[in-house]
C-alpha cells in the first residue's frame, strides 16, 4: 500500500517570536486562516486515505498537531522524544511502516512548505508512487525549476528526463546533490539548465530506504531494529524513549541520498516555498506601494519602506514611522525588531535571552 509521512518536527527558531518551543511554525495561522500543517494535509488527502497518513513531530507538539489534524488517527501522530535530523525520523517512519506492511511505499513530505498549484504536486506524487511500484529499488526525489539564483536551497543535477509507463511526468536520473551555493555558482546552475532546487520530498519503498540507512549509516541499524520490533507492542513507548535518541543526528541527504544508486527525480513546475524564515514571506506576501511586506490585519505605516511586518493577532495594530529595511514581528508577549540583513543573528539572540533568564519567552 501507499503511505504518506509528514515531517513536522522543526522548532522554527528563525521565525521567533511567532514560532515557539511549545507552538512551532507549522501551526501558525499566517496563510489565509490555515496553518502550514493543515495546508500540507489538504494536499495529501486526494492521494492518500487519512488512515495511511503519519506525522512525525517533536514530543512537545503531539497534542497541538493532533488537534490541528483531526482527520488523521491520533495514533498516527508519532512523538520524537529527542531532536534528531531527517535520517533518524525517516528511519523511524520506515521501520513503523515496514512492520505494518512489508510492501509499503512511502511518500515523505515536510509540513513547512507551500506549493501551488496543488494539482502539480499531487500528479508528481502519483507518478512517483507508480514508478517506485515498478522499480522497487528506486528512490525518487522532486526537483523545483529554479526561478532565481537562490543561495538558501540545495540543488540536484539531473540527466534528461525519460518517459515511463504509468507516469505523466518525465523521470530524470539524478547525477548529484549539491549543497547551498554562493550566488555566482547558483547562477551558473540556472544557466546550465540541468539543475533543480532540492525540495526535500521523497518517495521510496520503506524496506528499501531502511536497507540504504543500514548500509550508509550503520550506527542507526541497531536503534531502528529495536524500534521496528517494539512498534505496536506494549514496549513501544519505552523503546521509543530508549532508542530514538541513539540515532545519529544527520540529514537523509548527507547520510543516504548523496551516496545511493538508483536515485531519480521528477520535476514539479510550480510555485514552491520552504517557509523557514521571515525573508521567505517576501515570496508569498504582496508588497505595498512602499515595498513593505505586511502580514498583519491592522497596520498603519507612514514613510516606511522595504520592511517585513507580521503578527498572528488580527486585532493588534502595528504602526510605524520612518522605518526602513526592518523586520517587525509581534506576538502576545514578545516582539522582534531587527534589520533584515541581520536576521542571521537571531539564533544567537535566543541564546542570549535564555542566558538572561528568559526561557519562558522561547
């Protein structure tokens, strides 16, 4: 059977103070009254039955995720008791699905992306499920046609696409994965025409990705074997608490995808956004006549240019005079004011806040 796994474990520190340790970015309602997580589920429901959709999230977020995704069975929301990267989370999900169904095909998506039109995404997923069904040792990722020389995304280099039975989209052999480049290198990628943005979305057989993780990340083998064996038994919770934190902290790209064979890509020609920072808002929020990007119901800006202004509270007024090149982000008990070109210092600011006894603001 076909299953979907939503990765929803990130804390979203680059969106502080809107995103908090107890309320991550995936459940912020900044996008037409829906959360990123709800938008992700809406994209999946036409392809997958809710009973075959699983969500992996930080243990602290389980209740809020279950509340946000009422159509997904509560037991399908899996708590991660420790912070690990995508290799561990995907390994856990694959172990669960392989125990349930030894023919399981899994689509892995992330909760913090925006994709339009959704039909392009859904057809690409269907094509990948069909391709993996007939090529069970294949791993499929999804490439986004670059619209500019982005330096915040990884890239994948692909061969010319080929047509396969059961797939409307061409399927490309992946030559290599490339890390986030500088602007000149990114521009050269675009000019060559063989490179796509790496979307971080995957389709593969659960058993196949477990084989690859065991091969290229041997320290994960024993924890995943224990987790898979215990799942669905009375030992499930204790095994999760004991073994998950022993998984290596590394991304699936570094650990597996850059080394594996039979890796393919399907291109998605769509508007795609990885909602990881305030700068990302400039790609989805229309700017006003003074080049301000405002996601706030109530605002009055006088002689202000090139700012990002955001609040989740509909009744809160943000007013400014003579502001230029700033981020102003309001939450009920904390407000961030920062030059746009210094947002890279945000994580350091959070460390300073915690050192000064402000952990309740994090």
